[in-house]
C-alpha cells in the first residue's frame, strides 16, 4: 500500500467519519477523499474499548480489508487513558491503564499500526498533584519499555488541558522517559488554543515529532475557555500559513492527520472544506498538501 513519495502522508481521524458507518464504508470514503490512511480511535467508551479484545479473526479481517481498499490504519489515537489514567491515585485504575496499554500494543502490532498516540494527561477526572505527576512518569517509563519490545512508536499528544499543552513541556517530560520509542505528537490546534507560539514550539521539538494533528481551535482568553474541538479547519485562530512555513523550514516529512468530528450530515463537506483550506495555505507556504486536488 505504501509507495515511495516526496510529499507527506495525510490521514483522517476515524471520528471525522460517522460512527455508524461500517469499516468497509469508512475505508472507502477515506480513500475516495484522497487520504493515505485512517487513524483508529480507542477512546474510553465501552464500544471502542471492546476493540482491544477483538479476536485474531476480526483483526486480520480488518487488516485484509485495508489491504483490499489500499488504505491502511497507520496510527491509533489511544485516548482511553483519559478514564483510566496512569497518574491515578487509585492503584486499580493504574493497573487498568497498564492492561489497556498492553492490549493496545498487541492490537496495533497485528493491524500493522506504526504509531500509538497517548493522551498527555496525568489524570483527567481527578485533581492532579505531585503524586499523580510522579505516577504518570512511572507509567510512561513502563509503557515505553513495553513499546520497545514490539518496536512500536509511542507518541504523546500535546493536549487541551494545562498539564501538557506545549511541546516545551514535552521536552521536560522526555528527559524522564529515555527511549527512542517515546516521542511527541503535537496538535497545532491545542498549542495555539493555549496561546503558545506554535511555530517556536515546533522548532523546539523538531527532533522528537513523529506525527502531527491538524486541527483548528479558538484561543483561551481571560473570560473565555476557548474551543478545542468541533471546528472546521479555517474557522478558528490557528495560523496555518505560518505553521506550514515552519514545517517547510524544519524539513518536516512525517505523516499528518486531519482531526475533525462528524457531528452532522455535512461531515463530508466539512472534510472537503478543510482539505481545500489546507491545500491553499500550504501551497502559499511552499509546503504543498493535497496538490492532487482540483
């Protein structure tokens, strides 16, 4: 399915496609929209957590379907740790976090997935403190070793909460997890939304970025909490022209994923609108995405 090429691979987040759609239709739609791959979602819902217990028959049936459709599952968004975080003060929850991580690595390996995106939360539904932070560090050190065994890349997402909302914070975290299989997965929307200089952040972590989310957001203000999801690319505050100029400057060649959500019947048009906006702004910056679109 992969052929040597000079431009970046561009994937679509699974949740940008309707949840009720079959895998066959999801893959067909992603292919018809000219994406190179789909990013699988394993979130905290029971339905998606059940994917971690798929039988080999189901796993390889999906993998063969990807081969037939010529569109792989290249990455996994593993956000289930929001509900079962490594930083929890409850040891039973931390044990569940480990079980989820172990199963996710096995599932990813069998599906041919190369990158597992981890949620950069020490805790989400609890109050964070030094203990939850220390627990998170220990959990990431353990997870990195499990990934090393499988040769699976773990990449921590730069998040929509203050705990890990900048690549500069990731660089501090990276010092504690010394592994070539533990890297960064920036979301340019989240970084922008928290009013960081997104371009400076990308330059800072240029050697640790293995994949990147393209998403639009509204910035946090004194009297406004910002908006970190459900925007169509082009509607928000993310300065895509400057970001693409920076990506060209640092010679970024790794894959990228459009992160959107199918919230209504216009989901397909929203994706097309986002593609056109990214094509226009990237070409102006000399980076060029979707240059095969009319």
